[in-house]
C-alpha cells in the first residue's frame, strides 16, 4: 500500500507542474516593459484602461448652478443673444436666437470673408471710386486712385467698421473677378449653412433684403475665428497704414476692447433700425466664450452681463 501511494505523488506533482507551465506560457507580456499595451490587452496585475481614439472623452461643458441666472438675464434689453462655450462647442444660454433681425455692420464679417477668399490679401490695389458711401460714418476717407494693400482694407473694415473700406472691397472683387459681390455673399452664406440670412449690400445698411439671426451669425463668427487674419485682430484698438499718397488710421468701434479687458473684438454693428449689435469673444483663464448679441440699446452693458453670467454663475470643469 505504501508503494502505491509513493507512485501517485510524483504523478500528481507532474500534473500540477504541467498545468502551471501551460498557464505561464499563455500569459503574454510586452517585449518592452515600458511600452504601452494595446487597448484590448489585459496586463498581469491590472487592466489597461486606455480607450480607443474615437472614444476619448470630449471637453465637458459648464452647467448652470445658481437660480438667480434668470433674474440677471431679465436686465438684458437685447432682442436676441447666444452664448457659446468655445471649448465644448456648447450653447450655454440664449434668447430669440432664431428671430429674423436687421444686423447692421455685422454684415461686414461676410464682406471680409468674401474679399479674403476672392482677392490676394497682400497685393497692392488702386482704390476705386466708392461714391457717397465715403461720407457715411465711420469712414477712412479713402482717396480715389491711391494704392494700398487689400489686407489694410479688410483690417479697417473689421476693426473700425469703416463703410468706404467695405465698399472698396466689394468693388475690387467685382472689378478683378467679374462677379457680382452680393451674389458671392449669398453663395458663401449658403456654404456656411446660414439658412435664415440674406444679404443685399457689403456695408450692412438697413434693407428688407439684408437680415439674419443670432444662430446664423454665430456660425459665421465661429468660421471667421478659424482664420488667422480675423482671429489676430481681437485686441486691436487702432488701425494705421500707409497708402502711396496718404496715411490712413481709424479707431476700433468696439469700446470693450483694451489690453487688460477680457473681451476680444469680432465685429460691431449699429443702425437706427437694427440698434446695437455685437459679436465678441471673452476669456477668463482657460474659459472662453463667444457672444452674439442683436437689437440692443445698451450693447456693451448687455454683453458684460452675459459674460458675468457665463463665467460666474456656471460650474466649469
């Protein structure tokens, strides 16, 4: 009986060792212990938590926290506005975003986009006759026949909202390309899915056929901020440049812009019919918002209130 038991022990030991070896051989470890494992590979002593690229978490949008938001919003007199968190591309809050309204010189955003895409912005051009637009403020006082760069006309149109520079851009595009400028504006609007907008002139003068809404203008503003020519103008307080025969200068139309301000200009607009309009960016640390506001008798005050609500009454990640 003892001899039989002695024979069984080596057999059991052998089987134990055999299964242990098989188990060890089945475990795969990276050839380089410092190299990251593949997303689906389980590691000894733990699971790899790396996610595939298409499952990576998107930026978390801020969310409302304080109930007095609505009370503060009620002090805003604008007919329409949108506030966008640019990091998560999330609308934080809004009012009347689909309301069709006259947009005044916010039109010049599209004017500048079309000119930027149709002209060589660094080329020097001879200024055309802009007619009576020259006398409509704000104006650069462009001199017919003077030679300046296209980029200087674009900059003054965006920062100073000068009407004669916007008109000059439209005429230059028509003269050089042979295309109708207003048709180009409406074509570009369709490309950008501005489906509730129509444009009839390059300056944004009041017209039944020149209108948009806050939702469409937000799309346009976001598009312009992808272009360095537009984005780099945010803190400009003065535009000054040399023509062949004259020096031109103009001050920024956005009164919120200063070196120590949280605001950056995108575009201003104002007519008696449209009232005050603004498209601005505001930054506070890593937080960034984009505001479009239409139809206000106190546009700067309204924008400050909107920024205060966004930055101070929301929980930010």
